[in-house]
C-alpha cells in the first residue's frame, strides 16, 4: 500500500509539473483511449445481442456478406446517384457490411445489414476535402420482377428546410408530412404512381427515415446511427410498413 501511495504521489507530482499545454494534450489522449475502449466494448456487446436476437425474429445470418452485391456506391445522397450532376465529386474509399441477415417482412424477402462506408467529398473548387462516415443499419429489398421503379430518394431534412435544393414536386406536393422531400432525375410520369397515398401516410407517421431506390432495389435507413438491439423490433415494424406502402404500387 505504501509503494502504491508513493507511486501515485510521484505520478501526481509529475503531472502537476507539466506545462498547461502538455496537460491538455495528455488529457485529450487519455480521453480518446477511454472512449475507444468504451466503443469497442459497446459494439462487441451489440454484436453478441444481435446474433442472439435476429434468429428469434426469423432472420438467418449471412456469412461473409457480399458487399458489392448488397451495397451500391454512394448510398443516400441527394438528387440521384452517380450519374447526377452535383457540386461535389464523391468518392467512397471503403465499404463494409460487418453483419447481415436474410428474412421476410410480410411478403417481401429482405436483407437487414450494418453498412459502414467512408465517403470523401472532393470539392470541384479544390477547397478542403471533407470525410463523411456512414454507419447505419440498412433494410434492403429487391423489387418484384416487372416493377419499373425509378431511382429516387425520399429524405427527411427538417433542419435544412430553407436550404433544400433539387427536391421534386409530384402532383403539386413538394414534401410529405411536412418533413420528407423527394429527389430524383426520373420524370414525373415515372414517379407519380409510386408516390401513393399509403406511402405519404406512412411517411407522415414515421420520422427520421431515408428511402432510396436504385437499379430495382429499395434501401431504407432510420436515424443517424446503427440500430441498437432494443430498437430492432420497431425498426423492422416501421421499415416493413414503409416498404409495403411503397411497393403497393407494384401490385396495383
């Protein structure tokens, strides 16, 4: 006990002798270490909980998920996809699917997956690049054969209502439920059948969702982080409602 007390006293005296700048740097490093350890433990517990929970919900894990087959380039960005003109050139240096499961929501086969991408925004004016990480739980569903679903993005942007650019008006509707906006390069004739009353009602009911379609596949994502195990049930319930509302147009 005496040795420990002396050791702590020595460390305390050494710390007190540091310059203020050095103290701040050391404190920052220690904070990063603590946060990193916490994050590692948190995501390990989350993984274990999901691996136990998802099979009980009827979902089968996918071993070594095929990233290129499941995840398109440049997910969830405004006004179209790679071919669309945009003031930022976007690159993704890394795409990963650490966890994925197959199952059904109603009549539709789906994949529930964690998606991690590192998106680099390169400004055409050669200003500073910005890195935009994307770590979300994504619901994926291939559209039934014969359904001509155009590429589109429906996104909630409640904090940026005064700065929305590129949104589309369909039948005089600029937004849905006063929160969601539509982005697409498709014609109004191609989009109108899919922006149905059931979909608008579902978007009015649920918040924080992004709904994208690309090459005949629907992608849905909620919030700004990966879903926690306690939230998966509501994620699947709300996502299933939105998916059914969107694809109801394919059955009509």
